[in-house]
C-alpha cells in the first residue's frame, strides 16, 4: 500500500499485529517537544457547545502582528492542507499551467489535478537534491505558470533556499503566483514569521509542525489582499474550529516555549544525523530536523524498522522509493532508533 | 520583537462631533461602546497583554469593554490624555477660525510658541508625546495595548514615520481602530494604521 502521508496508520498496524502505543513515530516532522503547556489549559476552557469566531479575529490579529502584516493580509485555515486546496481552487482555472518544484509534498499535485491544472514538474535530483536556481528561473520564465508551488525548506529533501534565491524565483514568476510553503521555516531560520517577500507570493505557514498541533489542524496564509480575498471566497464558514483557535492563541502567547523547543529540536536532529551516519547510513545533507536517508528499498526498510518498534516514512510516494525520511524525536528515542538501525544494517 | 497596539477610544455622542474635544471629559456614545466591544473580539484570551490607558473617561470605558478580563488592571498614564484645547474646547473649527484666525494659522503650522488659549502649549504636548514614545519603545512587555486619543495616536505615528507633527491630520485613525507597531531593538516599525481588524 502506497503511504501518502506520515503518521501512524492504525489499519496497517492492526494488520501487522503491532500495538500503536508501542511504536515510536519518526514519520511525521513535528516538533518532538510538544506544544506550549498552556495549550491544554486553553483547550479545557473551550466550549464545544458554541460556534467559533468565523473570522478567527483574535488569532488573526496575533498572527498579523507577529508577521508584520495587517489582519487583512492574513487568512487562517484548517491546516496548510486546507490552504493549499483553497489556493488551487481559487487561483487556478482548468487548463492553467502550473509548476511544482519537487520532489515534494504530494498535496500540491493532488489539489492541482483536482482543479484540472496543466501540471509541470521541476525535479531536483539525487544525491544532494540541490535546486539549480538559474535553471529553475529559466524554466519558470519559459513556462509562465499561473501557480508555482515551492516548499521551503523542502519536504522530504530538506533543501533550503536563502531569501535572495526565493526573491529570484518570485520575480521569475512575474504575474503568476508563487505559493511558498514555509511549514518548516521555523526549524531552519531565526524566525518562522515575516511578511511575504513580494506581492505575488502567498506564504503558507503551518502551526502543525513547529507549534506541534497536528491534531488540531491549524495554519495560515500571509499574502496581498487580492489573492486572499479569492481564497476566502472559497473557504467554508467556521473552517477553523474553536479548539484550534484557542490553542493557536495560547501558543502565540507563549513564544518562549517555541524558541526553546526549536533549539532543542535542532540539537536532537544534529545528534540523530551523527548517530545514523556512524552506522554507515547515507544521510542527505540538509539543515532540517528531518533526514532523508538512502536505504535502497524504502518500503522494506520501513517494514523492518516497524518490527523494531520504529516508524519511518517510506518515500515512494515522493518518487523516491530508495529513500526513507526520518523526523527527529527526543534524544533517548533517537538513540533507540539508531540502535535498531545498527542492528538491521 | 515587541508589539504595540494603539487603540483609539470609541465614538463620542453626536453632539460633540466636529467639535474640539480634548480635556472635556465626554463619555462614549452607544456607537462608541459598540466599537469597544468589537475590539474585545480582537483581544480575546490574551492574559499577558499589558494595558496602558489615558485617564480620560472615554478611554477608560473603551479599555474596560475591549479587555474585560483586565478589569481594573489597566495602568493609567496621564501623558496619554488628549491635547487640552483650552478656550477652543467644545467649539467647531468654523467657530474657532472666526474667533481666532491667527491662532488657527499658528496651530496649523505647529508654530513653536503656540498655546491653545488657556490650554496646553504645543511644546508641552510634543514633550509629553516624546516621553510616551520613549516609554513605549523601552517597555519590557512583549505586547502592549495602549488606549488613547486621536491627537496622541496620530502624532505618535507621525513621530515614528519620521514626518512632521503638523501633518498629523493626514493620518486616518478612526474611533475604535487599532494601529499595529512592531518594535525591534528599540526601533519602531508601523505595520498598519487605523485598522478595524
């Protein structure tokens, strides 16, 4: 069965006779130190019997201020996945050309196909998956896509384009939109916040990964009013539920926790990288907290590790069947993985 | 980086509209109270927000409605009060222009020695404005909510935009609106002016 997203698949575990609680999940790239401790208290105060603010005004203001943008330039959504679909549906017409810079997250392609866009791929190659910016900007100018999807830093390859290169890509897009997915920005840069680098850029920021709220489905877009108005028109009412809004606000009220845990995550990732490399594993060089590792047969390697109680992401669905992706967890858990890896090598 | 939310108090009763209302301690109108309540939807669940408020009735009422959970924990800062228009209080611009045309000229040019007749000296207003600006930029709280008046907020925004104070009427800050300022290394950056969220 082709795994299309990370995380525990309960049916698969049931078939294999593995207790979900016994498995350490290295297959999702979430901050392993969890959300702010104030989140739970905030969630307890939520009244499930009342509708949430349909405009998420309080959270939107907090996000706007943190991102040095006005509230009109922020759209809160039910996770980045929701915003990707809103962008595709509101900004693409059937037959419109679009470009996906890959290999990358599968939802860009899924949503583009659903709208009937004419898909092109710009694919970075093994072994280092670095993006040739000259080649990319030339491709964009030649193709003139209506939408370009760029995940930065990229999932699963971990490659990170610096601001100047992102500017070049945005400029090359001309009047086309650049959807810049910065779900993992917090893990590689000083700050996960900031306004869009150019008016044609729609920045997507997840609160799932760095803020560690995958269960609540929360993300936001920062962009010029024009594209946001179009996305808003496609957004169903009450897309962001009360629990997500309350947790999001609690997290924004406690950014110290975010900075501290992101630092700790970077350290853990460094040690994991070193540990795996010592076993002889071929780890792709990247600054992210998740590692892309060449193992020959990703599916088989994943099964063998699962039998050892460690779940990693088989990258076949990314078009990289020889690779697995490993997201860092805490030090002791990483050690368990490294020991298991060593046993299997 | 810190954030300062500059909130202008809500609307005052219609009979005061288009009149110079500074030190006159008028209440909020029904519309003003509605605007203040709308502000509450922007500042929900923010227990850590530090609230600084002008001592005037319309500002305090706005703060009480905008951040109800702070109830009384707002710090009253005298320097945040509106300009004192002295003898011009309660008059319309037309009336003042007929009464005191040269005064109006001096005021429009923000002439150094100008003083509202029986009211505040422009110099003192500017001095307290600079005190407010310094205090806000140095404040330790990561997020500040400042409830004040049109003259004060617009002048602060002029100061931080680096434009002459006499141009403050050009800045649109409607009643009940929020202006967002981010502060990094003691330097202010205006993100938005007069938004309703």
